[in-house]
C-alpha cells in the first residue's frame, strides 16, 4: 500500500535568541533564516526602525512579505516614515508592497497625504493616489478632488479619476467636469470623466 | 421569503451594481456576472437592512471606508457557499495526478515520501478524496510513498473525520464502484470509509495562524487550502500564506478553492498550469 | 506574419490594467474594433488568465500591483504555449529606456498614456492581422 502514515511530531522550541541575534540573522545568506528572524523581530514594536532599514536592502520576496506584515500590524508614524521613501523606489515589487502596506494604515498616513501629493515627481504623485485609491479614510474623496482640480499632470489626474469612480460622492462632479474641460483634447479623460460621473451618480 | 426581482432593481440600480461588482472583484477576485445580480442584490439588501442603511450608496460607503473591514468580511461570508463532499472541485485532483505528482516524482530520488496536506480538512472528505483519487488515477501510486496530512482548528469535526462515516449527499459525486471499493454501508448512518484509509491519514488539530503549530509542518509538497483564506482578514491571510511558504519544499504547490485567487493574496508563488487548472508553486530556489 | 488572414471568430484580447476607467476605455475602443475583451486587474491575474484563455493579443499596463507589466511579459514569453502572443505595453513613462526595457522583456509595441483610441485600435488590428477598416 502506497499510503504511509507518520505522526506529526511536535518539535521542542529552540531557546529563544535575543534581539541582537535576530538582527544578525537578518543578513544571513539563507532566506529561511532571514524569514525566521523577520518573523521574530516583527513581534517587537521597537524593532520597527531596524525592519524598515533592512526592508530596502532585502532581496528576497518572502522575507519582505514577512517584514511588511509585521509593519502593517504595528502601523505607527514610524512605520509610515519608513515606508514613504519606498514610493520613489525603482524596485517595482518594493514600491507596490509599500503602497499595499500604506493602504492599510489610514490614520497614520493621513498627516502625510498633502506632502505626498505635492511631490515634484509625477510618478510618485501617481503612487500616492494609488495609496488613496484603497485607503479607508473619510478625507479620501476630498484629497482626490483636490488632485483633479489642481494637479498639472494628466496621468496623475487620470489615476485620481479612477479612484473617484469608486470613492466619489455627487458633490465631486463639478470638479470632474472641470477636469474634462482642462484636458478637452484628451479622448481618454473625456471618456473616463463620463464613466466616473455615471458610477458616482449611480445611473 | 422570496423577493421579487423588481424590488431588487429599484433598490440597487444597474450602474450601482456595476460599481459594487467592480469593488468586490478587486478585493476578492470573485466576479458576479449580470445574472447573479438578483442573488448578490438580495444579500446586499439583507445587510443594508441589518445595518439600517436607507440607500445602497450609504451601504457602499460603509464597506469602502470602514477601516476594520468587518462588514466586507461579513458580506463575503454571505456571498459564498461552503459545503464539503467527496471529489469536490475534482479538476484540481486531476491536475494533481496528471501534472503535479508526476513532476514531483520525477525529481524525487532520495526515497522521501511525497507529502500532501489538506488544511482545513473539516470532516475528512478532502484528505480521503486525495487518497482515493490517487489510488485510482495515478498509475505510479504504488512506486512512491505518499503521506496525507489533514488539519483543522475544530477538534469535534476532526473526530468526525477520524470516524469516517458519511451520508449520501457527501458521496454524490463518487461513482458507485468507488463507493463499493472504499466504503461499507453502516445501517441507519450512511457509509463508512475503509479502515485502511482511515488509518492512512494523519489528522492533527491546530490553528494556521499559530506559528508554533505551523512549525510542525515542513517539507510539504502540496497544500490543499481550499475555501478558508477567503474568510480571513488581511492580516491572518498574509500570515497564513507566509507560514505555508515555509511549510512547503522548494517547488512545492498550493491549491486554492475555485473562487479564490492567489492574485489577491500574495506574489510569493508562481502560477503554473497543470491539466487546464492554475495552481501555485513555490520557487525551486 | 500572414497579414491577409482573416480570423474565423472575433479576435480575443486580454486587457491587464489595474485602473477601472482605463479598462473601460480599452474595452470601449477594442470592442468597437470587433475584439472580444477580457480583463485582469493585476499582473498575477493577467498571467493566470493568459495561461487559461486563448488570446490573440495582450494589452498590458506596466505599473500594476502583484506583478508589474515587464514581469508579466517575461513570464508569458517563457511559457511554451504563450510565447508568440503579441503584446502591447502601456506605460505612463515616456523615456526611451522604458521603451527599450519593454521591448527587451518581449513586448511587440510600447505606448504611453493617455492612449489615443485610434492608435490603440490600429496597433491591435495590425498585431492580430485583423483587416483595417
């Protein structure tokens, strides 16, 4: 008979290493050791700065994932400060993971939104809008309204339009119509404004 | 109480339903086609009543802006049907024997058993289905040692699994000759799975969100984690997937439920196609 | 590529893009051009759909969650069943190095947002050998 049974044996817990041991393990060449260290450190709120610093240098997706889960759980001003610079990262996975994590921290992100939306790089402003698109904060519609009214870059406005199709209320419609006028020569914007208004009105 | 279609129509417009569909799809990967508007609409209206929302817009704002995500989770619970029976979603069992097992076996030279883990295993239909399907449909089953593990958080349901007695409803997808081969009739109770199979599954009780429990599972080749993660909150889902990554051997697989999508959960796994189904593989290195 | 072959059924296109209004826009343009359109909202879902559907064309956004467009294209090009599917990539970037990066990954064509309907339609028809009206 090919089916064999082996009882799953509970292994004894290791003698817990201390914080410095875990920090040292974060630079191990073995990803499974780094994962274990990340898991342990992400249970320690005072390890947030170490984790944020390490995140930017961690090549392994599986280790990054564990660090980010820990940062999401801790969700503090320090965490947001550690994640915001990653919006400008060239590493798409790192950037997207940071966006995902920030989306989970509405109250902690709120004080930074204005400066994020004023970033000189239009791509970073797009990523900031991406954070807002899934952020559960009551100010989101108003922040997005300001983007479609004031941002000079068409693709930043397009991203905000997208987010408003879901999060917008009827009071934002005049701002959307203004956007369509501002970019009257861009076929996509005309289309997207119409679509967004339909979604917001519910008809 | 049946609700006439017209009433659903007036409470939620087509455009509003389109907005809801898109949001639900973005968050869960589940897409309601237009025909499902009545089904989904009823459940939304139900939740609207319970929360005292006068309009759909009010309810949507709740699920869109609620930081805890609790109402969204309640809604997911309402929208999904979860029943267990033998050979459920057997297209994945087919992918297992036609693609996954041959691939694993080809690379297995050291005599280590191929380890499959069904979690949650509930009342046992899934791990026993794995056993039966492999014995029936994998020609090389005799040439390899196969371990099947089954875990659940609920010890009462695990006791049921160990007892292995099932009603007709649970066996509805099994051809009669398989019922004859692997079950014996128990008067007034249904069918009992053979003692050989009962003895061959390694059942354990535990919580996937408990790191100590998860540490017991290593070198797993295939995890069947169907219709569980969809009910978890974001944090538990992340932690569970990350823990399962560690439980798996390099090149090991996770199989999710039919309406679940790894693309809403994690990018740690690579999609692979076996026998026309998508399953998810841990990188080999 | 045989340019005068007319496909017997409507050509199928998969749009991989996380923005809802963008997806609606591409759908509008491509359905208007006679394509059957399916959608995926992130890169990983895009790869899954591409693997299980049979598409004549992929339209892939570069900046997406879970797997970016470059990675989607690379994964598709490595798949023996998919490697020949034409791919249009769409990006907010307008720098030469990003176009090169897209072509390096295996894209057939690279466009920048905001996309003009006529440009998308023409390129979609060209890449699938569909007759130009």
